[in-house]
C-alpha cells in the first residue's frame, strides 16, 4: 500500500519535478517507509512506499525496467502475483526483485492492457513507455484504490489523493455544482469522474486509460459482474463459503503479519472464523468503542469479545476517551480526499492509529452489505416493478428531494435539473439487471460502495500507514453474489445466503444478532463541543464568504440538531458542517 503521483506534459516542456515532489511529500502517511522520484523529458513519477511485499530496496519505486523500456508506480496488492510471476518466468522474463510491482510491470509488457484481467487484487498503477511516450493508468475492478487527476491543454497530473494534487498547485478549486447536488442528494456520494472540485476528476473503477503524448486518450473498461448463474439454495451457500474462503486466504499474502478489524458483526467475525479454520494462530484482532451519548451505545464489545474468545485471538479492545474524539476530527477531515459525511470516519481514523502500532496490514469486512443486500433500504425494493425502480430507490436512499434544495442552498449553487435523479435513472436503464433489487445492488456495488465505505476505509487507514484488505470485495465473490437470486440475499432479514454460509462456522449469537453499525454517538447527537465545532465552521468568515447554505436553514438545524435527519437517519446538520470543515481544512 502506497501513494503515487505523476505528471505528463503535452506542450513540449519538461515535467515539473518540483510539483511531483510536493505531491509525493503530501502522501507521506500513505507510505512512511520510503520515497522516490523519476523523470524523463515530459514525464515524471513519484512514490511513497509502505513495505508489505519484498521489504528490500530492490522493490523501491518508481521502478525502472530498462530492459523492457518501462517505468511504473503502483499502489495496492496483486494477491496472485506469485502465480503470475511463475507464468512470466516460464515465458522467459527475468526478475530482479520478489515484488508484485515488478510482476505488474512485466505483465503489462507481456499482455498489454489485458493484464488487468489477470490481476486478483486491489490496485492503481501508472506505467510510462520509454519509446512511445505513452502513459497508462489503471484502476482495480471495485475501485478499492483511488486515483485523482487534473488535466488541461498543457499537462496531466495524477495522485492517490486529492490533497496531493492541491499540493502540486494550479488546480481549479471552484465547486462542481453537479457534484454538490450529488453530495446533498445522493447520500453524499459523488460518482466518478466528478469530485466536489471542478478542476479535479477521478479515474472510474475497472478502467485502464492510455494517454498519448499529445494529451488525447482512450479508456478501456474491462469488468462488470455477470448475472447468469443458477444454483439451489444449498449450492449457493456452499459456493459463497468456498469463494469467501479463497478471498480471505488471498489477502494473507504479505511479508509482514496480517490482523483483522473485528467489529463484532457477521462480516468481520466470518473473516476471523475462516482464518481460525485455516489454522491461523495468535491472530491479532482489533475493536473500537466510544462512550454512550443520547441514550445510544457507543460500542459492540459484547459481540467482538465473544468472537475473540471463541477463536482465541490476540484481541485488542480500544475504548476511546471523549477527550480524544474532538481533536481526532481535525485529523480525520484532513485525511479525506473528498468530503465524507459518515460519522464513523473518525472511528476508523482512531482505530487505524491504534492498529498501526501493532500491524501493517488488516482484513476488514467492508462491502458485504452492498454485495449481499444487508441494508434496510433493500427489502422495500423487492416487489417494485423494474420500470419504477428509480423513484422507489430515490425515496429510500436519497437524503432529500431535489425540490428541497431551493430552501437549503443559496441560488448561486442551485441546478435547474435533478442531476442525481438523472444519474440514477441512466444507471438503472442499463441492461443486465432483471429485477429492481438487482439494479439497486448493481448501482450500490459499482458506485455507492466505491465512493463511500471503500473510500472511507482507504483514506482513514492510510492516514496511519495501515493497509486494509477487503475480502468481500474480491471480484470473484462479487460476481457470485451478483448472480445469486434476490430472494436468497433478502432472506433471514438480509444477507441470507451469507448467513447460511456462516452457519456452523460463526457463533449463532453473532449470525442472529440485530444488525449493528459503527457507532459514534457524539456525532450522531451533536451537542456541547461538537455542536460548537459545527457552529464555528458554518458561521466562520470563510463560510460566509462562500455562501453555500441559506442562513435561515442553518439556524433552524443548529437550533434543534437531533430533530433534522436525512432519509437514512444521518444528521442533516453534520452533512452541511462536514462539507465546510473539509473545504476549510484544505484552505479552499
């Protein structure tokens, strides 16, 4: 896990190595173990390294393969790199390291753009071809690893984080009004290629982009889960179990110890159970909790303790004192590549800080709810006619209707049309999902999952140089889940087929417990110093100058913070404040 950056000039000038150096330095937390810069004419690459595979300097990046005429930088992990390495060795390739980075570069040389179809893992990469001057950027199927870029007629710059691009300078930081509409409506999700800033875009998942020396480019979209399999309920359960076993085993590939973030829910508990079943001993597990606020519990230690005791893990239970939470908010917001409204960002931030003192790599249960229909907005879609899914989905998932924005945003930030509804309608109109539920799950898996929980985990863990691996986002497992009948996913109160697979392996108390969340009550129930933080952000000179929100609306929310909730129960006031906090944190 690392941070990468780079520049390609289109105007005949040499690459701005100083700008790439600034971008690279801004990502030091993502790669505290080393750094490197490389340039050749119009191209430059930068890299911050977190040593996970091949801890020697032979695996340092940017990696130059003079024999092949390729230079590359890479963020992530190709879990099947050993198998690919053996295949490439058999075809005559010679290796100077034991890293997955070198395997990726040689795989590109051997198979071209098709190399990504052979990778099982999470990745973003940039490869410069010495002889042609081409730059190739690639992103994994589920968008687990991020890549942001800014481009004009003179140059392209790219980096693993948006703040790194800002450090490079020359970025248009005006707000993108369509992205703002998504933020306020589509549950704070801004689909690619947009970001909240007009001058910054992000490469979509499952995309390889080839950029020519003149700035023209072509995109190759290489993956979409299929919906063609048909099995019995028992067969589906067994297939899911075997696929998850493989996914968990793949994510143990490392030259350093691997732990597990154990929330106490089914998903992370299932990972622990499968690792124990495979013979892992002294597995380090980590849970976090907060003090109760507003009558809401701030931990799920009863369940995580149960799982840790059942499987004999080396368990670390972290109760965060209230005095640490408020200061951590500043760090968590600064670590966000985009505004992320979920209150559990600060929980992941603090958890990652603690975990990084023990291990460099963890497995985590993110993604199971989107892949296996675990959220409570899915059952209402079960009987909706396919041609009515857009309006039904909007009712259960959108934070507010388009019409409500007129009383929320000031006129300068309003769009005439409903951009979020249009985006969802276009996505639902694509072929390949026969039922309304399948269409919603496809949207959530390919868009919402990528730009909410997945991004959140990447940003918060990498703020402390911690690599998080997500077996429920193994693309083979995602394809299997996509093809399973909706009725099996909705059974047993949601994630039915996953619960069936876990039965007999995970304790029944965990499988049958009510669904939990990652609670941070102090943010869900804004009061005291947290409410004061919000008030300062929304009434600061920067906020007044920007004039995003109507003052009357802000005052109404601050007068009764707990009374104003979005459709899914989040704090409407926190959504406004988080956007201002993020903009101010980055000096925008």
